[in-house]
C-alpha cells in the first residue's frame, strides 16, 4: 500500500503514513500561467494499491483529487479518502431546478473504495461509483475532551441532528450528553434549552459536524451561558470556519475551539489519522 496525498491533506496524510508505516509518495503541484492546475506523482506505484488522501475544501481541491485519481490509472487498486467533502450540505433538492451538488461531485469520483469522515449525510455514499464507507471521528474528539479534565463536563448537540455526534463522543468515557430542544411557547416565542440536563455550573462542550459561518455555535454559546454554564467549549469534526467565524465564536464567549485535522487549521488539535489508519486495514 502506498499513500498519495493531495495538496489539501499533506499533514494528515503524513500522520497516516507515520502511523501505518505505509510509504508516502511525493507529488508536485503547480499552476500553468492560465491558472490550470498540474499534478505529477514523482515516486513509482505501478501495480500497487494506492490510497489517495485529499479533502475537497474548495473547488481546486476537487480538481486535484480528480487529477490524482487519473494519474493513478496504472495502480492495482485505488482507494480514496476524502476527510472533508465540500458540497456535502447540498445533499438534496431543496427547490425545484436545483442541482444535488453532493451527488454531482460524488459521481465524478471513481475508485475501488472511498472513505469519508462524518460526511454531512450518509445518503451521499450511494452516489459514489465505489464501495463507500463513512468513518466516525467523534470517539477521538471525546477522548481529547475527557483528557481536558473539565468541571463536570457535559457534551451538548446544538440540535437533534447532532445528537448522534454527542452520543458517540461521550460513549465509553463516562461523559454526559444532551441536546438542545426548541419548544414553541406561543405564536412568536420559543424556548430553547437542554432537553434533559441542567448546565448551571458545568463545563459544556457543544459538538457539531461542521462549523462554517459559526452562526449556529455562536448562538448556542450565548444561550448556554445565559443558562449559567461555567466554561463553554466547542468541538467539531470539520473546521471550515469561513469568513469571521472564529471572531464570532470568541465574541460569544467560547473558551476554546476543538477540531480535527480533516481540514488543516490552527484549531485542528485532534488527529483523525488513527481512524483512517484503522479503516485502511479493511480496504
Ligand atoms: C448543519 O446542518 C450542520 O450540521 C452545521 O450545524 C452547520 O453547517 C453549521 O453552519 P454554520 O457554522 O454556518 O452555522
């Protein structure tokens, strides 16, 4: 098995190689004067199984991934790991005439196996022309949280869509979890509060799959602080953190942002390399 990394996932691919002992092949990337991208894999891999690791955070990352898959046409088998898949939130047709962008992209990726990590909706897996499996990074996030030795920690999902993340992050670690429930009190008033548990005096960690604009989490931080939470942390798998998201979170009073290295950012303190390394044993 050889590991080939795309430009968006160099650190993560390096960590996977270091952990698994599989060789990390060297590639070069450049752009032509007209802006077109160029990729060449410098080490040989003919007849071998290759695992390409590349998040598709922006459009040029997707082009790089397609180029790498094409460059690997002489490999014995091609595995593709997409730690963060952009466009995954466009997973259905919300209005007539719209493209299901996640499907459009997934259909371009042809490989023997595709691994994703906490993809926004697992229905997207069916669109790949490959055996596609989604991995869960929340147990490694949970372990990180446990080691912070917080005050009576409670993991909170900002909505019922993220309950699975909170549950899996706390599993086997003896941590409590809950989710925020919205109750309509009248035509124009709603109350949002943790469904089962009190946050007063506790350290709370809000968990979500993606933090993009930071809007969802900033509101949740304010709400939990108004309910008397001690310190409020936030954790996510994919730190997209577009525009002024980081500022919004700190202005809302976050103590710290915890994220994985599916996207390589300053807050990516938890590595998903062990999750990928373990899954590579089965492909
Ligand atoms: C939504 O379905 C996702 O799970 C996240 O809650 C959402 O993408 C976060 O977006 P933002 O940071 O822009 O509020």
